[in-house]
């Protein structure tokens, strides 16, 4: 019930379901961090950024105490991403850089750290930095996936939007076309697919 895809449709019961899950978890002495992270993501998706950050900082503290660097990296990234959604670019960039210190643990997250850093610098009007981090994100994606034709469509979609905002029309069109083909090929009609179509419509 608290998964992001469902959260949009159960707002009335969203928080009560979360409280019930926490109670069940504590009564049975189960690790609740995973669904707390899902709840935080759903809260971000629904625009409840204060609640998302409140939960994420609890997750961060626990993972730091456990010395779980991979989980700490993920929490730092989620915090940064949430700040980016609020357009608090100063704090977003601060936490993206903190997450970068853990990039040896999860190369997939590292792609999106650089991707989102590009978006943050773009919001600040620092186009040179935005362009540099977008290029770094793409190179990391190619390295992670093994070849250009295997890069995940969500990465291509993000970079297409960034390139469009940077005025790099031909590059934006290339990324968005490849993102569209990716989601058509895997037959996955996710929200990124919709964004690819909207982006391509700008060039039609």
C-alpha cells in the first residue's frame, strides 16, 4: 500500500497504513528500514517533502550507526534527491557530494548522483557545471551497462531533458529518441516513457 505506484491513489489511508506497518514490525522485532525507505519515496512522490526528509534522516542515522556504507550512500542520495524536488539546490548539492563519497558501493546510484547534480546546477544557472555532470553521468552509464545501446531508458530520458534545457537540441533529441525506443523495446510503459513522449513532442 505504501509503494510509490499505489501511493497516489490511497492518500487517505497512506499514513495510517504506514503506522500499522511500523507497529507490526516493532511488535515482531523486524527490520523496518526497507519499507521506511519506500514510504519516504512515496511521500516525496506525493509532495510531502517534510515527512519524507524526517524519515530519511532517521534511516540515515541508523545506517551510520550500523556502519552500513552502501545503505548510507542510498539514504544520502534520497535526501539529496528530495531536497532537489523542493528546489533547495544548496542542500541538494551538499548531500549529493556526501553520497559521492560512497560511490564505490553502488555504481548504479552513482550514475543518478551525477545526473541529479547536473539538474541541481542547471537550476542554479551554472550551465557549465550542469553540462559537465550530465556528460559524466552518461559515461558512467555506458560503463555500467557495457555499451551505449544498453543504457537504461530512464537515464537517457533525464539526460534528454537536461540537454533540452541546456539548449543542446540535437543531443536532447538523440537521448529522448533512444529512451523512447528503450521503453518500446522492453514494453515497459512507465512514467519515464510518458516523459520521453512529451519531450519528443517539443521537437515535432
